[in-house]
């Protein structure tokens, strides 16, 4: 009886150790997207572990200081950037074709 209990406890502890190691070393970084109104429209910030890693108050790759016309467009572009970060792309640049697909008028 004691041997069975010992094996069960050992199995449980090994399982917990494996879960802990996996969660510490193999999980993908978590990013938080925040949209905000600016003086020129809308922008977004991407935060990782409480630190702002990207502050984008304007439409990327466009001349001038024009923000996104709507919060929804800022969120769509920010979500695409977060997706690229989660895939390990840094910097997570967007080309004109990608911006157009997201509904941004490219000049």
C-alpha cells in the first residue's frame, strides 16, 4: 500500500515539474494591444510584461503624422503586428499590400 502511494505521489510531482518547466521556457510571449485616441486620429501601443514595446500613434509607412481614421482600423493593424510578434518577427513591419488588405488607404 505504501509503495502505491509513493509511486502516485512521485508521478504527481514529476508531472507538476514538467508543467512548470514547460510554462517557464516554452510558452510564447504574451502581448497586450491598447488603442488610444491621439490628436490626429487613433493609434495603438503594444505592451509586453508591463513595458511598451511599440508605440504607433500614426499609420505606419505613410508620410506625415496622420493617425488611423477609426479605432477599429488601429486595432486591426495592431492585431496584425501582435500576430507577427508572436511568430517571432521583429521588427514586425507591414508592407503597403498588408495595410491595404486591412483597409488602410495607402498613398
